[in-house]
C-alpha cells in the first residue's frame, strides 16, 4: 500500500517521506531509528555525556526569571543531585515560573550540554515527583533520520501508528520452529522493539534478529549459488596416488613447507572427487603458491588431462613458463605458452595442438585463453594473482565433455569475514608460513628531506652487486600520463642520483616483446635499476633485486604497496623499501604507517579492512554485491559465522531450498542477490 494511505500520512507527507526512501507502508516499518534517546533510567549527573539525551532527577534549588527584552524572557531552574548541579533553561515561557518551587523533586529529560563546568538542558521535558515517589521509568525514544518538513515528533507519530496497524500483518520469513531454535524474535515483535524498545536488551534482541536475517539471506544466496554451480557438474576424478605424489614432489629442489604440504593435500582431496574443485589458495607474496599450483597441474597431467595456468600479465606468463620448463625439462610434459606476442600463425598452431591434446600444460594470459581456445581434455584451471575478481566473474573456459577443477591464487590475503561472504562459495587453502631462509624486508616511509640519504644507501647496495626497482606514482587517468611519469623519473635519475648505473624502464604502453626484452635484461643483471609503473606488482621473481623506491606512496592502496614490497623479499639478501609520499588524508597517513609497521600480509589485510571500515564493505560494489543494510561484517562476525553454518545446514540436504516453509527466505535471497550471483530461477 502506498505510504500516502497510511494512517497520519496523506499526500503531502508522502512526498516528503519519499525523499527518505519511504514509498510504501512497509517501508515505514523498516525505516529504523538512527539512534535512541534513553530516558528509561535516570542518570546521575556525573554520568552525563555531552550532546546525549538523558533523564536527571534532582531537587529544585534556585529559580530565576529574567527579562531579556520586550516580550522576551529566560527562565533558569537549578536542580541539585547530591553535590552536583544541573540547570534547565526555557526561553520565552515565563508562565513556567509558577510551576516550580524550591525543594521540589523533578525529572528533567533532554539533551545534556556542558556550559563551562555546569551541565545544562534547554527546554527539557519536565516530570514533577511527589516527595516519596519512586524515580520514574521513562521511555527509550527512537531518533530517525529526517528530511525538511518532517520533525522528529511527526516521524515518531507516523511510525508509531504504522507499527500499531501494520506490523501485525507482516508475515515472518522464518517458520516459528526456526525462530525458537535460533532464539530470534518474531518479526512483529522485532519491528516493535527496534522502534519502541522497552529497554536496551530489547534493542539488542531486535537488532540481532534483523542482522541475522540479512546475513542468512546473503549466506543462503551464496550457498544456493554454490549448489547450482555444482549441480550436474562432472569433473574428472584425479587421484594423487602415492606414486604420483612422490614423483611430483621429487621435482622440487627444496623441502616443502608444512603449509604447502597441507594445501597440496587439500587440493588432492578435492581433485579426487568427481565434482569440480573450486578452491582459493591464498598466501603472502613469496609464500610459494606457484609450487602448489605446479603440484596440482602435474596431478592432472599424470592422469592424461590438460592443465592451464592463466596470468593477468604477459610478463608473469613468461616467468611461469620459464619456471615450468626448468622444473620439467627432463619429463615428457609438453608445455605451451600462449601470449599476445606470439605471431597469429603460431597462435593458431598452438590452439590446434591444444585442441588435439598434444599439449599438456598451457600457460597464458587470461585475455587469450578465455573464449577462443578449445581444450581436448582439460582437467584443471589455475588462475594466478587474482585479486580483483568477484563472485560473478569467474568465467568458465570452453571445454568438451566435463568440467575442469578450479584453483585460484591470490597474494592479497582476505580477512575471514570477507572470505566467508565475497568468496562464500570457495574453499580456501592458506599458506601462512614462508619458506625458510627468507631475509626480512626493511620498510621506511620518508620525507623529501631524507632523499639524499636514501639514494646514497641505494647506490651503496648497487655497488655491492644488488639490483633495484623504482616505482613511479600510480596514474589512473591514462597510460600516456603514466608513460610520461616513468620517462621523467628515468631522465632525472639517469642524470642525477643514479647517473653511474645502468637504468632501464618498463611501462604499460610497451609491446610484450619490448617488455620481455627489458625483463630479460634486468634478470640477467645487465640492467641494474628498473624504473617501472606498478606493472611489476604482479608476481615478478628476481632474487637479486633487493631495493625499491616507491614514489607517490599516498596514491597506492595498502594491498598494492604490500604486493610491490613482495618484489624485494625473494632472495637471500635482506630487502629495503623506501616510500616517498605526501599523504594529505588521515586515511593515507594511516595506510603508510601500517605499511611500515608490519610486513605480514595477513595482518595488513585485517588492518586495511579496519581502516576502510564497514562503509567500504570489502568493496561490494566493485564486486557486484548489493551493500548490506543493517549488518556490519566486522562488528557482526559471530552472527556471520552462525548464519553461514545455518545456511549450509539448510542447503546441504536441500540444494535448491525447496521446502515450502523456507519459500519466503529463498525468494528473498533470489530477489536480493539473484542478479549479482546469477541465481537465474525465481522461485
Ligand atoms: P608466490 O606465492 O609469491 O607465488 P612463488 O611460488 O613464486 O611465490 O615462490 C617464491 C620463491 O620461493 C620461488 O623462487 C620459489 O622457488 C621459492 N620457494 C617456494 N617454496 C619454497 C620452499 N618450500 N623452500 C624454498 N624455496 C621455496
Ligand atoms: Mg606468484
């Protein structure tokens, strides 16, 4: 029913309410208070908080009425509570004077303000108490967001009437049994309590109900999606027999870390099922994810299936190809590298070979592999360094008879609350410990005044044989500007601070052939210092490069900075990073401080999540999920866990949530998240 027809509204107010997003009567019920004014228990004066509403009981000590002009007056009434005082003020209401007398007990309810040392209330609500009357219990009053033309009092009247008349008509999405089992307030009661609570506990109980419901609907949507993705999917069952396992692990010239072994076991267990694996492998830069991926790929190949490794950049594809060729040069595994720099003709040949099953391992950039390449027997897809993907964006590769297993790798650790939501349909393996023998990275955040000192240090290390990066500021606007800033840095450094060294540069405008040439030259040590746009962010692995200058540090996100730092934490030498920047916002300042404080990617991820706050909601918008309305993932972690468990318990035995009792919940999940999560059928 349009809100205009709700009691006490009418067309005029309906128009005003529309500005607050209230269009139908139902919206009124779900238009929750911003905060509450709590008059339920009188406060002692020393508990008052500036600007907060409260009730205070005291004895009248002093009454004075002064004329402040023609027809203007100010009435002051001072009350005493033990040894403390509060003054109430009324303007232009001289008639109130006669209602007070000294020694009388009164309650003032209103907003407390401090004036010098004394507390004041302007125009408080007054209750007169009989001498032996107990302190009254006032109410907790809702405070709503308002718009011009609607006062707090009107808003309260409207919501009160709406609740009285319409709340009892709302159907609960939960069956009564479910409410009881999960200790949730029935909807009508929850609506009443969130607007006009009896006490603080009622607010908490009502909030819990709404937050739980929102989180459960989200978790149900994720679980439905996961179930739908898996329904009818057949992946090849690829067992890691003891023999295969040993044969693969022999290829690695080092002892695997406990976390690597654990991740491999989790992956092997997944791939040994005929439902497709859908797993995220997260680990800090340098934690050795590639090794785990190689294990999974060779497991597929051991069973005569193909595996593909997709990278976001060509430089990274080439690096992976090199690593794999080194590891596998004595085996019969056939490797193909599919990149943009491959001439068309060769690309066609490679595609034909892949389609004919003559290539076992394919490495390439995502752009080239999505869509066009047909695989003969694809068993596994590995997606590397993926940190900007959302739930809906994990596209499927073209394949023939069965579905491949999926392994996604990211060096941006994901806070648990986020992984439970954004990546709710993924299983997660984590590499927490780093391979032994890693040297620490020292990180500095520096002002321009210390530049000379830093460059002096940088030169000294170069002379000792190390190599370094200089990262140009991040430029969003255009590649042209980006190129200009790299070239400018190159010019000034090669004529200035680094005049005696061999410099080169790398930017996004170069062809992949050019990029490869530059990287080769840096890898071989011919180039001592590489000046680059943040493209080097992803996965480049050059052990001798231990120095990094980052310019314009305030423009980078925390995760990005940490990724960059990962480039110099690879070898047997300690790494040194110096960030220059002029943080102009509090947030940028805090980011840079956090960055220098810890080198632990997991800790940084939590910090970053905290800094960005719930408002950013793990960038839901960027990931295509509608924002949460009442839940806050950080604050409501426990409810989130609970909702997740409950959603799984519901979907496990009933993958489409077809029980009639849950039809409403199901519809809610589909309506709210259907588009974002591609839950196609509306039930
Ligand atoms: P990332 O997780 O950043 O992708 P990589 O897989 O590229 O990390 O590994 C970083 C470096 O560490 C590589 O040179 C790799 O060979 C080496 N490495 C990986 N695992 C181990 C290990 N268990 N012991 C020693 N070195 C390792
Ligand atoms: Mg990597």
